């Protein structure tokens, strides 16, 4: 596939892989006419943080880049899991970035107006826990002034925050964009509303997609916090009870919904943490179809698609993506994959977890 090298998302395409094994190439604007009013479409409303911070390792004076990669406590800007690099910036391919200078707990980092401390070295040279000095308002202001969106070399021009926010971005908790949502423009959202489709939201702190190190990349995605509002959990339960489908906009939505669904099929509203990979051996309990980007075999995003359909059909999908010159990565084209339908049964009303707390800021639930 060709990497999409610009946030310009006009004239994008859509590859549809239906439950019968048929593959169809079309324009992404056809999304406006897809799905049934009995279905519910679930999107991730997390806005993207300026999670890339350049600066200096004070003990050596060497340049460093920190990429925030996970919350210790969601919404608490004082402590993060982070991936660290040495000299360079996004213009250098991630796998070519040099390692950081030798780090030790207690080391200080100067990151523009912010000062941070290495609080823990994890089990990989690029992975650590970072604590910022100062109060909440000072830290957030420093992130806004100095931070940049995490970016990779296939996009040549520097990105700004509005390049990586979806149309319904709300709570700034994601470290990289929940990019499947880029496919949903105002025309599509308006058409769905006029046709009576239900759009529900959840908040999932989407993590980073690459560390540049194969040994660390294979562990992606890291643990990711999410919150499902009671209105969204109820909409899904109602949809399932009447035989409709649950359409996930992106892999983060699949991870959140499947993590929040118990073995009986009940959706639990509230906070949670999505852990581990979804893949070939995962039995999906709630999601019936996924709208996602065009992913390459071997990526964690592609591995998740193996829970929806068999490898033979995914190989055919990959061949079609190549044949039609689909664009990959976060600003690329889209794929819609339907899971083979299964008999529906009525489920009990959702059991709520503890209230979402900080993750409810700006959350609208069902549109």
C-alpha cells in the first residue's frame, strides 16, 4: 500500500468485505448510505494530545524526544508511561531513530517549559515512567505550548492538533488519533441522523502505533484506559435485543467494547482498561462490523481483524488494497469488515461500573 502523506482526506476510498466473503471497492462517501436504522454506530470521541515533547537530558546535555504513550491514572497529567528516543525528529523513520542517552531513575529532563523526572525504568531501554513537575494547570499549559502531535516520517509537513482531531473529538486523552473516525465527515453524520441511525460514543485513550523497535512493537497496544457512558451501553443492549448490529469505528472501539462485555454478553458502563491483543483466538461478543484504516499484515491493528474473518479472506482483502492502490496509515483510505452474523438473543440491561469521573468530560453519549 501507499502511505498517505497528508491529512487531506478528500476523494478517499472504501473497501467493503461483507459477511459472505464478497469484496467491493467504492468511494468512502458511500458510508452515508450504509447500515440500517436498527444498527448502532459506536465511535471514539477522544481528542488527541500533543504527546511528542522534545528536550534535553540534563545529566548529559544530549537531545531527547519523549512520546507519551499511556496514562498511569487517566486524566492525571503528572505521570505517564512514555517511549523515549535520542536525537532526531519525525522526519527520520522511527526505526532509524538512535537510542536515548543512558537513563536512570531520578534523571531530570527539560522539555521546553516543562521539567520532568524519570521515575521508573521499565523492561525495555525505550520505555519508562515519567513524572512532570508542577501543578496540573502548569503542566497542561506546558503541553499545549510545547507539545506536538506524535508524527511519523511518511507525513512530511509538521502536523498541528486540528489535523489529528476527528469531527466529534471531545476529551483530550488519546496519545495518537483514533484515526478511523477521520472517515466520518459532517455529510455522513448528517445523512445517518436523517436516516434514523444512532451514533453513540465512548472515550478510549488510543495509544501509540509504533516505537521503532520490533521487540517493543510486538507488545503493542499497551494497556489503554476507556470509559463507556451508560447511554452508550444502553443503546448497544437495545440494538442487540432487537436484532440490530454494533458497528465499531476503529480498533480502539472494538477493544473498549469487548473489554467491557462479560461472558453473558452484557455491556458494563463506566471506566475500564483494555489489556492485551485482540486477534485470531478472540471470540468477539458484541461487535459485528468494523470500519478501520488500511492496515498491513503483522501490525497489531491487522491482527485484530483476524477476529472478524478468516486469514484467506484477509489475504484477498490485502491483495485488493494493493491492486486498487489504497493509501495506508492514519490519513489513508478505509476498510469495512463485517463479521459472520450469529443468532441474537435478548440480553439483560447493562450493569454499570463506577462512574466515569474525569473521562466523562465532554462526553455526549448517544447522538
